[in-house]
C-alpha cells in the first residue's frame, strides 16, 4: 500500500471494534437511498475471527460506526458478496475503493452500486479466479456497458435470469483457452439448444407412452365434461354472459383432469383407477374443503363412458 492508503486505513481503524482489521475501504456520496443516509460515507470491510464484517461510517457529522453484516469466511469474494447484499446506496457512478486493485476493485465497485450492477457482481462471483481474469481482459473493464448489454441480450433471449450460472458457462468453454464474452455466449446458446432437444425427446417419449391409452383418455374426459357441463344449463347471467363463463370454467376443469390423468399414465404406464383428487381452481365440481382439489371417481366415470358408447 502507498503511504496515503496506509494513512486512510489507520484513520478508519480508530472507529472499528478491537480485533477487527480493515482490508477494503469503499467511499462515496449517498443521495439518501438508504435508511437515514445522505452525504459522504465509508464502508469498511474488516476481518476478525475467521469472519468478514461490513461497517458503515457516516461522515456527515461526527463519524458514527454501524455494523451492517457479518459473514463467515475471509476470502475476498465474501466481502464482495456482503457488500452486494446491502441496499442500493444511490451512488452516482462508481465509488472509491482502497485496499484492492484490478478485478477485485471493479467487483467491489459493482457491488456497492445500483441493483443492476449488484446483480452483475453476483454473476461474476460464480466464476473462477482464472475465468474472471480472462473475462476482465476480454472486456477491458467490467464497467463496459456495451459488454454487459451483449451478455444480457443472450440471457434475455434464452429466457434465463440475468447472469445466473455465469461461472458454469465459463467452465464449459474453458477448453478453448482464455474465456471471452463470445465463448460464454456460445456456451449459453449451445446449452439451451441441448435442453430444447432433451425436452423434445421427453415429449416424444411421453407421446409414445400415451398413444395406446389415448382413445380411452379422450372418452373419459369427454364424458366428464358432459357431466359437469350440466351445471351450466341453469346458470343465470345477463345476456348469457354468465353461462358462457360457466362453460369456459367447466372446459378448464375437464382440461385439468386430462393433465392429471395423462401425467399419471406417463409415470405408471396405466390409467389411474378409483377415487382421485386433481388440482384445479375455479368453479369446481365436487370441490374439497380447502378448495384446491377436485374429486373424481375414475372407475364410475370409465363405466359410464363405456355404457354411453353406441
């Protein structure tokens, strides 16, 4: 550390509990986003007894110390994660960081910034040290909005929560050499395509299992719908709107039974028998007391549907 940095650390040490050593000092000016906060402040990341602690020093008047959080472990990632978990401090841009440099410095800056940047920091923390260094060199700075926009776009297009699993995607493409943004994007797209293929294969597997039972399932559901649809004949509603709503609800209820029967058939390779309760919310027929399940006797329903056949 430089003499100036040494002086800063000695200064803040006076405000910390005995035995706590400051390792990183974050500084900025708050615009009142946090509870009771406005004006200049310092966040002190300290270590003691194999734990990391984050303190707030409010410098507006006489410095006041407040312990914000304590986390187990003393790795630098614990400190970044602890700061990222704090509230949005309403900083304009990025705060000042003393005690660390390079990748760690920029992650601390992201962590103490906006909610969006906190999310970015959390994603980067899932990456290994080597992958972080590679990504940082590829981006030139984790403050590069264009770099983040490219990464966010592929997460959004693939329907993923922004930056979750970033470390795993980096690990998946590490074999090509130092990881770049383009490598990560390719890894995300490839994995999602593989998942789509797996999903399609699972649907085809389900279809083949249901195929020999499909006619019987269709007959059951059609007869069930005809039974519960009777409820709508005497349903009063202005201009027939009420009856229309009732009929739509009964179709939905029959559809819910179809989903239940088909899922059972796929798992058991046979149709369910006896009394079952299937989940449905709405204008239920034979609803159970908690209102979330509907009773159906599938043996009686099957018998009635067979008797109804010409």
